[in-house]
C-alpha cells in the first residue's frame, strides 16, 4: 500500500436526497442538488442508494432500467434508460466525477435485476459500474425483516475506478459490513471508499457511523457513506440518513442530520501519509500467517 494514494487535494460532496415515487422528479431533484454541489467546488459528487426510486423489493422491478457496462459501453435508448443518459449529461455539464448512488438495473439478456451504482467521468463517460455484491437479507425479530434476494441478484466483482486524484473503491450499503471488499480496494491503491447506502431506523443508529469509522481505520483511507434523507411520513422503508465522511484515522470529519442536505469535505493527501507513518500497519501485516484477500482468487 502506498503511503500517499491521494495524488492531489479534492473536494467530496455527499448529497442526501429525499426520494419519492416519481422517477423523473427524483432525477430532477438530484440534478438541482448536484448543480449546487458543483458550484460550491465539489470534484467528486455522490448520490444515495436507490435515489431514483423508492427502496423496496416491490419497487425494484418497476423502476429497473438496462444499463451499459465497460465491456458493452453503448447505452440503450433514452426512452428505456433515462437515468443513465440523465446522469451522464449531469457529470459532463458540471465537469465532475459522479458516483451516481444506485439504481435498479435490468439485465436484458438474463432478465436478472441488480442494485447498481454507475460512476461517471467529467466528460460523461462511464468509468465503472458496481453491482451490489452482498444482498441485504436480514431478520431482526420485532424490528425489521428485509430480503433483497427475493428480487435482486448479487454482483460478483469489487469495483475500483481511476481518477486524476487516485483510485476510488465503490460499493453499496450492506457491502460495508464485509471488510474484505474494502481491503481489496485499499490494497490495490484506493484513497477513498464510497458507499451509497440506506441503513434503516434499526441498523442505522447501531452501526452506520461505526462501520464507516471501522473501514477507515482498517485501511487508513477516507470513507464516505451517502444515505437517502429520513422520511418518517412515508409508508415504506425509512432510511437513517446522517451521511458521513470519515478520515483515514477514523475521525468524523462531517455528517448531515436526518433531512435533505449536502455535506462536503476537503480530502488532503498528507492526512493519509501522516496516519500511515504513525501507525504503519500496511507494512506489518503477516501474510505468512493469514491470506492477503487482495491476492487470493475468488472461489468458483
């Protein structure tokens, strides 16, 4: 691991949006907030998980769109993939790197559905695509039961994108509970881990900030967790909110409250270098005792 994977300073913006049932209105609202973040100097802008639709297994099939990939980069027509075209134009209009939260994806060949994050360059080109690797299947008696796997399929690859600032690891919500995915990104040079996520009113107060800080300390990198706004008036899933930026030492840098809000943070290269020199765990790991997850091939 490099002592300084952040190549130059950058400004990060996490946009905590309130999402409704109207996809066009959700995209328009996201555009307004992204424009304000870009005007304020943001270089990297992040949207929340499922920002263009309500979050729920009953909603995913109705809001899903076909999406291109790096291997098949030609997008479908705007009439069937409106979110992709909208987001691509948004990043190029404002000359930003856009981590576009997540949206439901339909694979037209397999007919499978995915929870997918698209990452765009300042020219509007697709830099990366992350399909949520760990599906949110939980059952906390008397609190919450949710099974994404009833509708969604899981992705099978970690996601790391190159930018002029350095490498960024992108994953989605429940993925943050699995430190291996973060370790792979960090060991391969990421300076920043980004998690669009929608923790709920049970798991949010328990683990949201804790996990952000844990992944930062584990890997001595910056971490951003971007949530939808909390909507206590809706009848469906209620997101926790409190979008959070944590520094490489696990210290809280900035966070929102529960309502619609944008939080911004300046990421500086010397912070990673300072933390890694002070506690040099990167050079102290014992791969003769345990495996390096960044090098061990995934099992078939």
